[in-house]
C-alpha cells in the first residue's frame, strides 16, 4: 500500500528490522530523490543507501547488504549491465531490479541482465516531468519491491514438504510450512491421459529467465505449438521473442493478429494485447485484442487459457512459471475442467511464487516442479509418456 503524504514515516528500531531494505543506483540526483521519497511513503520499505554508478554501488552493497537494489542501466564510469554480476557476487541474496527508459536497445540490455541474474526490470518514464506524474510507475515499482522483498525473506523459511496420499488415491496433499500461501495445502490431481495438441505457458516476474531456461531444455524436442503469455511491455515482448528464437531448435515469433497456429512454432503474446485462440478458415488462429485488463494485466494468461480450453478440450498442457499475483488460476480451472493438465513451478526455484503458488494451492496442478525438472516433464508428457 502507498501512503499519501510528502514526508516519509519514521521507522522505530523495533519495526525497522522487518522493513524491506532498498538501495538506489542511478546517476540522476532528481530520480534518486524522487524514488527515495516515493518508496519511503510505503511503511514497509526503507531506502538505506544510494550510489551514482556501478563502481560506487559495489562498496555500498557490500557494506549494507540490501534486500533490493534498483539498478539503472545507463550510467557513467560503470553501467548497470557491467555492475550486475559484480554486485551479485558481493551480495548473492540481494534481488536486483534493472531500471531503464523504454527503448529497443534498453529492452535488449534488460533481457541480457535478466539472463545474468537480475530478478526483474522496470521501464522508467523518460523525463523528470513524466516522473512527477508517473503514478503507474510508482505503483508498479512498489509492487515489485514488495513481491521480491517478501519472496527473498521467505526463501530461508521454505522447508521440506510433507507428502500424504489421499484415501481415494486421486490426489496428493503436500503441506508447506511457509511461503506466500502460508499453510494452504498443495493438491495434486491426476494428469490427463492424452498427449497434448497445444502447450501453453504463463509467466510474469522472473519469467524471461525461466522461459530461456525451459526452451534450452526442450529445444528441438516438441512438435506441438506453444503459446506464451508473459507480462511485459510491448517493446520487451518483441525482444524476448527474438531471444527465444535465437535458441537452436526453437522457432519463436511475437504473435500477429490472425496468424495460423502451426505445429512446432512458439508464439509470444505482444505487450498490451490479449492473445486468444479462434477458429480460422483453414484451422485454428490467434487473435489479438485490447479488451479490459484482467488481473491488472494485458496481456493476461486467463483469456488465453479460456480460449484454448474452448478449442482444444482435454488435449492441453499448461505450465505456470514464476510471477506475481494469481493470473492464470481461473484459466487453469477452465483447462482442467476440460480434462487438460497443469504443471506449476515450485516455490524454491521461483523468483516470486505468486502465479504458480495460486495454481499449486488451487487444486488444479498435476505436478509442482523445480525449474530444472520442468523441461524433461514437458518433453515426456508431450510425447504421450505421462508425467
């Protein structure tokens, strides 16, 4: 929650230890000042230090060990992409959010940073005038810091899960001892019996890294079409599709309105557009629309899965990867009602266990797996060998 006001609340020594500790790295004093004021309006966030470039940031991160770093990409002396691995080496548990203006070049650099270990990215407004009016940017940044900060704190509390089979043998209940979903049980249902005709993937925070990992694992092994909805701005989705397409054995494009769904191809929903399946003259096609946001997102996973469930029935495999919120839960319910199968990424390997946690505790999953195991599970199920 963002608390209105011009002055930051004073944290007592008693509650300071529970706050999310943030370091700002940006060469602009104006931006550092605005970010500090905005973030400290939130009672759970404390800006503990700042730096003007990557060189300065190395000393500050080693000294303060913040929970979160907001790291600008373009800075003098040492830019963000150069500083990133050095900062992570000095403070491996710190989550780093890359910050840049929304240009094609910066989108490409931000995706490189995600591959190098950054947790997330945010596209900042172009000018100081834009920043003063950027309520959307402020809300997005606070949401990301809260999600990543809480996720980092829960990482040390994830315990081995106790598995117990139900009397009917139809479900397995796995009860976690902590995490975003508290003690809510994970309920695993039996997977569908038929090999899928389509594979769908939903992801958000941490998704680009997870997608690159997954497609390197399954490259050249999947014959079915793959549909992806990743929460990203338009400039980023185009660049992400290009990065995925560079993987040998992967043919990925940003979806266009009316394009035919072809076996062996990967289609990524473009930023600002929902991607849905419809019937075309010669087969199934993808349609793009700018309908209302769902789960505060466009593109959203839910409309994609609703449409897929309608046209593919029980021949669907859905994978929900790391991400904030619960987008995809309702869509996965539609998928399993038709007899389809859902896999979720586990908490330990997720940057944020929001979306996968929602489906894992929502009774729609047939498997909850670490990132390293998802590729082999997808390949096995895609060829009809079950999970």
